[in-house]
C-alpha cells in the first residue's frame, strides 16, 4: 500500500525540524509548561514556519473518516447520562475519535434534528438514547441512515439496531424481593415518567414480584420534582393502611423522596424503609445511608461505544450485531435505609 | 425581501393537507400519543407522501446559518459544566439552535480538535472554557476563527474575546472572611489543580484575606481524588498546630474532604469547621449540612449563550463586546458546617 505525502506537516516533522522530541512539541502546543524558554521559542517558530495545525481537515478532504461519533442523549445534567458519556468518550479517545454530545430532552423533533446535525457533519456513527421508540419520524430517519448506530439504555423496538441496556425488569424484581425478604408487606413504588422504556420495565419487575408474593401493588407515578415527591410521600403515608417500605425507581426520585422524608421527620427505616434505583454520590454518606440498585453505568457507555466502533471497523461484525440486545446486570448495594445495617451515629 | 419557495414541505403544509392542526402533526412525529388511530394513520400517510422531514438541510444549502453553536468544556461529568451546558442549551433552544457539546479534559490538543470540528460543521459560533489561556496553538487558531466566540468560566488573557466568569477572587475572600468572623484563626485551604485560572484566583483571594488578617497561610493543593483528600486531611490535622477550619476550593474537593472527615470520625464544626466552594446536591441534606460559596452556575451558562447570540445577531454589539469581561457574583450559603447553625439531629 503506498501512502501519498500529506501536505499537512505532522507533529513528528515539527519535532524533527526543531531538534526536539514529540513530547516537547506536545507540551509547547499545550501551553509550554515544563519547556525552557529557548526551546519554547524555537518550537513555536517551527510551528509557525511549517504552518502546523493539529487538525483532521486533510484526512476529511481525502474522503476518510471524520473520526467523530455522535452521542445523542436526553440531558447532560442527568448524572446517569453524563457518566455514560464520559465512559463512551474514553473509548472514542482510544480510537482517536471525538465524541459529539447532543441533547434532546426526550423530544423526537430534537432527536431528528440532532441526527441530522451528525449526518451533515459526516460523523462516522452515533449512539442514541431514544425518548420514544415509536416516534415515526425518528424510525423513518434511522431506516435511511447509512452509518452504524447503537442505541443506549433504550432499544428501538422492532428495528435492526443493536441496543445496550441494563436489566431493568430483573433489577426491579431483585429490589422488590429484597424488601419482601426484610419482612415488609406493603411496598409502595414511587416514580415519574412511567411510559419511558426503562421505568416501564422497572414497574413491570416490581409488579411481577409483588404479584408472585401475593401482595398488593401500590404505585404512585406522579413524581417529577421535590414538591410532587413531598406530596406523594405525605399522601401514601397518610393512607389508612400505609406502606412499610418505599421503592423509588430512579436517581432523582430517590433523592427527592429522601429529602421529603427527612423534612417530614419520618424515621428511615424504622417507620418506612427506602430502597432506591440508581446509586448516587453521597448515598453512602447521608444518614441513614441509602440502599440502592446500582446500574452498570460506565459499562453501558463503554459497551455501547465499543459496539459502535466494532460495527464501524468491521463490516462482518456489523452484520452479525444487527438487532443484538446487550443486557448488562445491575446489583444491589445494601446500606442502612432498607434495614440491612443499624443506623449509624 | 422576497422569499423563495422551499422545496422542503413544512409542518404547516403537512397539517393543512392532513386536515389537522400543527400540534397534532407534532404529536404524530413525537410518537403518536393522544392521537386517535385513524388520524395517526392519515397524518403518517401525508408525511410519507410529502417526504416531510424536519431538518435544516434546506436552509444550509441556501448558505444560511446552520443554527448550531458549540460548547467546548473540560468534562460533562462535572456538575458545574453540565449545569452550565443545560442553561446554555435553553438559550440556544430559544434561538431555535442546537447546542453541540464537546469535551476536552483541559487538553489543548482536544480543544483545537474540537474547535476544528465546529468550524467544519459551520457552527454559527461557540462557547469555550479554555484549560490553559497560554496554549499557543489554541491562541493561533482563535485568532483565525471567523465566527463569534465567548469564553466561559476562564478568559483567554490578552485576547479580544469576551469572557463570562464568576468572581473567584472575591468569592474566596468572602469565604475566608466568614471563617475569620467565626473566630477561626488557623484556616487551611485545600484544593487541586492550583494552576487552573479559577482555582488560582480563589487561592489568591484566600491568601489576600489571610494576609489582611495577619494570619498564617496553610495551603495543600494535592487533592485529586478521595484518597489524596483523606491523606491531606490526616496530614493537616496531625500537624503540631492543626487548623481549626478548612476551606475547600471546589465541589469534588469539598465532597471528598467531608467524606474523609466523616470516615475519620472528626466532628464538624466542633473540631474543625468546613466551608466549601460550589454548592452541590444534598449539601443541605447531609449532617452537618455544608456551608458553601454558591456560584451563579446557571447564570454563567445563560449569560455566555446570550452574549454569543447577541454577537452573532448584532454586528455592532459584537464590536462593542470585544474583550468584555462579565463577572458574576457568588454568594455565601451559611449552613451548619461552618458553625452558623447548631448541628441538626
């Protein structure tokens, strides 16, 4: 294979001409720390004279890959998705690619717009967490997309697009079973957005385990902020036959419910136990510490990115992965709020 | 001004042809919830027959703006920057524009690559939080950039690029002064990354106030994770003349130090007081609640985006904003860890 000489000077060419190592050139590019002033000046001169600029323009002009992948998620202020993105970014970096993050607030219009941005930019592929698998325009667009796509956290049902998801159904069953094993008999499930794929699966898991145990299902799916959480907690606990345990189905719901319980002066786990879905920063530090179902967040982001790169780099692999659903396991982290440990001082 | 008829059908045209309102078409695009099956089928048929696709391609082909802006930040797993991004995104959305987030880990190479991606994509402008204002390649690139740029959280020193920053120096002075007013006389300052613009400014603020009060400066800038925080806390507290108060200069440092103090069984504020820079989720919920300097995070993201759009939309405004530095105020949130309130149960 012959390789045409690029008109764009490389880092090595700069290093050679300046009579220094590539690490030194890299340091100069990054601000010149730990480089003596004389060397700094010389390298900067060479950079200028050669017109060196570390960019991909040459490669793109030759029709090669843009070395960028898209990451289309509902929100980056949600620690679940931001941690997924960091993990995906590490994989992208290892493949010398950029990760372009676009957010959608689960809105199908924004999803379609985001995918169009990525296509115009000629991204080499993208990862998508679709808000609604049934969105017609999104489905139509994805059918026409020529680059590899992987969905994250939520599948596109009935489409040949590989998906990397957590075992939401099994995780919620496990959590419910854990509370039943503690002896709780009135377990309320608190959540918001019950139509979202992940939460729908978790509600089904809770329901299945409750029914298997012959208990009564108590579901409140109205929680969207602190205020609605406080209202829900007050309401379920004021009922004639109040719950003895609460299962909260996502990160923010757990935090809002815990704050509400603390504000209302309700002792946990004595009066009501609490088990949350999603681990969170400080879950082990608050008092009582909060028992949770921990999702394999980094693994989700990493696996989705690895699958995408394998589809991009390996045509055969791409074919064999069509419609593949990778389901990663969650695990239970027992702390004090479910009753597993005596409350700390 | 005449307007050429676009070949791309609009949402209104779909609505008209299907005999429904635009809201209904929007609902169909978003998955068809709350649309009766008959209407759903009809609208889907019209969408297909007209080849409707909500994209910007037509506009771009006409040479108009791409209606996208870049947001180049060190990390999206850092809640400071992810909250900035959400706020900037709301402004972008209000201007019918997409926010494209790219992350750099404060690496100048990644910054230059990111800016190049945005230029290739023909972004209308971008917001950048530079890791190192002195990076030569970044400075060279920014000099050549034709679209409006605003820096966020950190300025490009000596360049005519408007910057939106928090008053780091004044915030750290205020925090140090608050601890002095409580009667603490040995105030240690704990941080990492002391060369970063924001942290450097905060260290200077702490130093200024300590010197003004005739006290001794105690600085440990070694904290980068939980382990180093625990080591730093043990070290400073084991010294012959240990501190009676700790000032932590950023979010993650505060959390690590608080966790270390709790693990080591050191009572706060009795044995040592704690005041953190950056508010964080659960800061009011942990025991003792943590007093903090709160940065105007949303306002930083929002103001940077507003300034960028004003530069993009108004040539004169752009000229008058060159080199402008907008400094937003931080405020002190006194809670229990500094000694302002009796520790809660």
